[in-house]
C-alpha cells in the first residue's frame, strides 16, 4: 500500500507515495531548470537525511547516474573525485561540493512537479561509489542498474527481508552498505528509520521503541554495544539478528553482546565492487566464517603463487563471479587488474571448506580497512610528503580491536618534527578516518630496488596493535 510508512527521520514520517511525489518534484526541477539528461552523471554530497533518498530516486527517474560523494571528504578528496568522474551536475547540502561546482541545494523546498520516468536501461550506469580497490588513490566503482539491482536482490534474500521488517540506518548512505540497505528496504516494503548521525543510546532506544527487527553493525558499533554499561536495560527482543559487516567478526565481542542481549549475529561479506558476496544463514551463524556464497554468487580461491584454483581448506586469494559485480572503475585503465578471466579479485586471502563456508585470514594487497572504509596508503603518503620536514614516509595498517585496522605512518624526518602536527595535516586534507593513529619516526624506509616500500618489514620493526 502506498500510504504505508516507508521512511522515518526524527519526527518526520514519509509514505512511499510521499517519497515518490517528492522524487517527481525534484526530478522535474533537475530536468527543467538544471538540464539533467539521460546518461548524465550527477554528484550527490549529502548528510544523512530523507532528501538523500529523494535525490537518488529523482536522478534515476531521469535515466542519469548518481555519483556518491562522502560528506566526510575535504576539498582535495572531492576535487579528485570530480576529476575522475566528471559529473555534469551536482546536488547536496555540503559546502565543499558547492564551492567546486554549481550545486542544487537540498535545503531548498521541493516544489510539486512531474516528468515521465524513463524506463531504466539496465546496462546504463546507476551509481558510482568510491573505493580504493586494492592499491592506489580512490577509484570510482561503476554499478549499472543491472548489477546494483542484482546486489539488492541478493541482499534481500540473504537477510530474508520482507514488508514485515523494520530496519534503522545510521551508516553514511554515501557508502555502498548504506545505499544498499536503503534501496533494499524500499524494494522490500520494509519500515526504515534514517538517523542523522550515529548515537548508540539513540539506536538502542529506537530498537526498543520502534521494534526494529534487523540491525546493522560494524566493529566499532559492536564494540560499543559490548561495553555499554546499561545494555541489559534496553528491550532488544524484537531483533531477529544483528548483521556484522565490513571486518571479520571479533568473536569475544559478538558473544558478549549475545550473552547480554540475547540477540545473535549474522556475519556477511561484501565490497563496493561486489556488494554482497557471502552471508551466514540466518539462525545458523558461524562467527569464525564470513558465511557461504549467496545464491547467484560463485566463489573460488586461487594460489597466491600460481593463480590456479586450490582445493578446500587451502589458502589463497578469494575471487568472485556474479551478476552483481561492478561494470568497472574510473579511471577505466584500473579495471583490467581487478579481474582474472571474468572473476573479480577481492584482494582478500582466505579458504573455503568442504561445505562452502568462507574464512578470511588476510589482505593480499596493501589497503587498510578502517571501520569498513578502504584507505589507500598512497593517499596519506602524498599528504605527508608535502610537509617540509618529511624526507620519506610509508603508511600501513595493524590490527585494531575497534576499527578493524589502525593506520600507522612511518616517517623519515629531515629534522625535528612534531608527530601531532603530521596527524593534524592529514586530518585537514583527508577524511577523519584516514588520520594515522600513530606516527613512528624512523631512520630509513626499507624499499626494494624498484622503489616499492617493504611494508611488511616496517610492520615487523614498528607495528603493533593499538592498545584500545
């Protein structure tokens, strides 16, 4: 029914009909006054708000593609994203994007209007999200209507989401998981609460008061739940499960939450390039496993030495074949190395057992995964190299209980330098989750003759898990 509540934000309620009416109005404005045409790319840089959902729907109604900019980005990151995606138009509520190109503000009232919705070309781009893949500076991941639609179908089936479910979203919609959750909830007819920002007490209150049935968590949320002094005071009995994504499960944390709340976990695994890869069967979770491949997804593990497939229990790179895989990267030349004869190379290392359960043990490449976000060492190194007191540097990750990995920067100084000043510099230029948690001043940066940094040597010499 169109008058059922589809989205709640603070005290506002939106039926599916109201969301569609607002999307029609914004689409008319974009087409008639901003000149958005089928095939155009439209940058969207927005905080968590209902207008984000309206903007995505409006852009898709016009046959255009939405380019998701993180509201955490600083100017240099937004400039890089604009350079590689070249959007013709912009929508949002963020001053960084407004300073870089003309931007239709989501703070303006949306007037009534209508344009004939275009039938989606399934092979046209629907959404571009940013990921560093396994190496280098962030790349734009291109998903078509076909690939993203397949991911939504996989997610809906993996979670068993129906119109009876109630879900809340506090993660950034500009991240693939946030967008996937929003669209899957809308497609399923589920009731959804969107939060302006993450606040654990508010989330727990809403589970109790809204009778939430599906909760999403990344490692910091799980850790905060386990440490919450009053977790038992909240009635979480409506939850069917809590989904753990972005990093491998920390068993002790998950078990503490379950013991204190009575709610079990569903570990899942995906990537910006292929949003849903594996998921634990609901009600049959193995906390040490990322689960089994969801229907429609094929998994294989190949030798890190030969590239040939290996048998059950043998360790190698995890590769995936699915209709939900990205169409490619921008810049386009980065696409080829992401695939091996059609199989997407995850860059993760692990093994499959006889029953098809996947266990992830390591990263085969250099990326650092912080709270589910891919962080490229090269991006942080480029900022540090710009400091006059830095002769050389190398960035790497070490295990961190709360964030998955913590960022360590090894710096060869030219003279006296304050590590706090270097952390501040990165924080000024890049998103806050890319700030190093520790600066290590070193006498040399070990490299191969080719110039490639020996990060493993640095980890052995200076790396240690952070204390928190």
